[in-house]
C-alpha cells in the first residue's frame, strides 16, 4: 500500500460536542501534515437520525437510560437495525470514498460502520473515539475482541489506564485536544478591564444588545449547550431578582439552539439591567464570551467545553447539573485538578455564584480555587497540546504502516476536504 492514507473523520449531530471532537482530531493531523503527504483527512457528518433521537432524549430526560443500556456490550450493534437510512448512508460513503480508516466520534456510529464494513466486505479500519473520562462501559470497549473497533482513541488518563489493561498492542491511544483557531488567536493569559471591554465590543458587533454590558464588573455566564442551559433555570431565577444585578455583576445566559428557553427568558426579563440572553453563537464569538466570563456556571460539562474553557482561562467552573452517564466522571477531574465545584442545590449554587463574583465574601475553598486557576488550566492545556501531534503516528500504526518522518509543520495548509 502506497500514497497517503485516506481517513474519514466521522461524526453525528447529537449536540455540538461530537462534531467539535471530530474537528479537533482533524486539526491534529492537518497541523502535522499540511501538505497531506501522509494522510488525506475527510470531515464527514451523518445526516440521518441522531439529532432527532438526541433531542427526544433531552426532552424526556432519557440520557441516563440510554447510557445504562451501554452496559450491554452489543447494545450499539443491535441498535443499528433502528436506523436503516443511516446504514444506507454509510454504504454510500464507504463505496464513494474508499477510506483506509474511519475515525468515529460516536459509539453508535462506530457500530454502524463496523456492520457496514462487514456487509460490504471492506478492508477499511474502524477507530472508535471515547472523549469522556472514567472507565468505559462494555459497549464502548467490548470484552470480546471481535466486537471492538480496530483501535480506540481515548481522552482521559484514567480511561487510558483501564482500557489499556484489556487491549492488545497498538489498539488504544491517548488523544490530545487542539481547540479551534478562534481560541488560539485570542490568546487569553490575563483578564484586565481593558481586555474585557475589547472582547465585549467585538461581541457587540454581532450582538448589539451587549453594548449595554458593563465589562468592568464581574460577568456570570450560564452555559450548558443547546439542551442543558435550561437546567440552570432555578439558579437563574434566583439571581435575576438579586438587588446587585446590573450594579455589582452582570449575567449572561447562553441558550444555544434552545429557542424556547431563549424566548421565555427574553419575554420575562429582556432588557433588564445587567441581564442578557444569547442564542447559538459561532466559535469566534464563543471564544470571546469565554474570555469575557469571570464566573462560568454549567448545566452540562463535556470534553470540548472543558478544554475550550481551560484555553480561555475561564473558571473556576461552577457545575450545577451533569448529564447522567458520561458526565459524572468530570466532577472527579474538577476535584482532582482543582478546577471547580459541583453544587446541585439551587440556593447553595446561587450563594456560590455571588461569592465567585465578589458580591459576597468568598469561602476559603473558593478563594483557594481561584488562586492559581490560570496556571493549572494552562498546565492541562499544554499536556493536551503535547499529545495531539501523536495522532498522525497513531493512525499509521492502526493502519499497519511504518510512520514516515517529515519536517516539522509550521502551517495548517490546505482546506480539509469534506464528504458531505
């Protein structure tokens, strides 16, 4: 086999996280091989099924049940029969692109690719990605080798340790996350009043309502993705009536694509001094919002969000809600690395927010977390940046190739082809 490897980096619309993980992986190889001498990356997103199912699970709070089903090692394989349209889409992709490798960021998508490869008698190598922390359930890494992907990419060091103990040589690799260029370009190391006002003005060019935000005061921002920012509603309802809102602190709610939640808040409180509601915003604006934020409050926390916040030195993180299944292990990371606090009680979380914003006296614990947070965040980001370049080598190993040495890359290079 000669020539560069054709690698499809595949994702699904199931919230924005899977696409963000996919894009970070593509970024890792393109920065190392901008001229595509070793790998031709093809970014691809499935069109069918997942987004509707994802939103249904969010609406009816079924994420915990879905995760519990992954304790059955073949559950993802059985679920392939529920989406024949997706299977037809994968057949077409494999036939048209003839990839050497498919890297899949969603375990259900991985199983569908494995089945499609078997039915087509294809030699494409399938690689599964586990971006979350903690020991994976059997669906993510089945004990029977025949049902596992050809290789697995994992994020957390704890996950890597658990999976490696069960794996064969060159079957499991750690990945490092490179955030998008929008975050790199901002280069947040300090957060002075002048910096904050600059980011506010840049945001206001696209969101004029932010012209009335006073960047000299602490900014509290509620995050959680399109499905989970509303999980912070009890805390928002308490703080929005606080007498110091608008005079001692401002509050921003990022509702994402949750149009109903955005409309409700705007109808009830739109224009209130110190209060702002934003819908979905692209990465360049999101980076500036992270940088502007002094106190992030999370209704959900996942791999990409955490890495982006650390890159922008946005924290310590105050986590109010986590999605059952994949997200609770993140709380252990926050505690171990001293990155934030988890508080599910709305009254207690409201008090924490006011402490973090300097409206009331902060506890010793919170003061300790704030002291040195930027250096701890930088240390973890540097670790990811050091691991990320290894992906190129790892993919070649997974394909059974001897890696070729090329000069170090200094530019991103050509645009990534898409199979969409």
